[in-house]
């Protein structure tokens, strides 16, 4: 059986009437997931244990049954009779219902559904196992020279000995041809978390995540800790183009990085790649 592409999988789930799904039982060889509440599998019984269980069931089936006399139930109380509207009051009641429906329709029309904006970020894996999520001023072209220069200066300040870059990836969401539900960024959050902890990084001892950008950090920090796929510390920083445009942000970010423990955690991480 050939492997389906991402577009084919989404189209199949769309026809089935669902978009996000998990199997009812844990599949053989599947990894443990805190996001799935699978029932505890039934214990595997040996032949002797199955025979003993069948004998117990047989004794229960052949045991004499005692008939219990059931007392006749008293008739249920009659429901209260609601007052019947007179012919003169019916038009007023119908008008009130029509007004309520019209008010609900006006309220729904005022609620504007914002479309979900796409997201393109660069993801760098550093030699100390930390991952950088970088939002650029021009997402389609990536970081420009000024942003790269500022990022290099910040990394030297965080890690004076210098760090190499183990890999550079680009995260693009949504995939071409995959429909997106309006005003719902839940799929974006799960996709970004799954990308950062995907198979390409399983051979590396990953450290924290530093997001240069508000939206990507919000997606990684969304939801409760129990249902969060990414179980690592996530730190937020302004986007690089914002730091270039507002020097005051660089001073405040450097101070917050010290107070939050970001600088200490980053400098204490050893080279793993």
C-alpha cells in the first residue's frame, strides 16, 4: 500500500467528517502520547487462565435464579398543566419570538471571523541543542543581512565562546492544498510543536527554544502544560526586525533575558552536536 501525501490524508479526513483523529486503541509499536487517553489494554491470559475463567462463567450461568417480587409501581404524577394562551395573546408571543431570533441574527452578523494568516519561520538548530524560531520582516525571502548580523551579535553575547549551526530548516504553514478552518490556530500550534520535536531532531539532545517573534512564541506556549506536545522551556524575544527598528527593545530584552534565566540557561548548555 502506497503512502498517502499530506494533502491526500487531509482530503480523506475531510470526507470522513473529521480533521484531527486518533485511533481508539493504542496501535502496536506506537509511542506513548499524553495527548491520547487510550484505555488500558486487556491482559493476555494463558490457556490455563482462560479455561479457569470459562469454568467460573459456566458456574454463574448454571446457578439457580431467585425470582424477586416487584411491587407495582404507583402511577406517575400528572404533569402540571401549562396555561394556554388566549387567541388575543398569541400574536404578541409570536412577535416576541421573532424579535429574539432577529436579535440573535444581528449579534451573529456583528461577529467577524478573522481568517488564519499563514506562517513562515526559519528554524535553526545550534550546537548546544537549542532551537531558534526566527520570524523575518519578509517571510517569503527569510532573514536579510541586517537581521543576520544582529542575530550573530546576540548569539556571541549569549555564548561568548561562539556556537556553530547544526541545521537550518524552514517551517511553512499551511501546506499547499490543505484547507484551514477560519479563526482556528489550533492546527498551527500542533504543527509547529510537532515540527520542532520531529524525527529529524530525535538523535540530538535538545535544549530550550528561543523564539524571535510574538506569534510563533504564542503558538508554542498555547494550551495547558498537560496537552502541550513540546515539553521544553520556550523563551520569547521580539522579532529581529523590531529590535533593529527600536533600540530600546534591545535593552529591555537583554534585561528580561537575565531576569527570566534565559542567559544563564543558554550559557550553561554544553555543545552536543
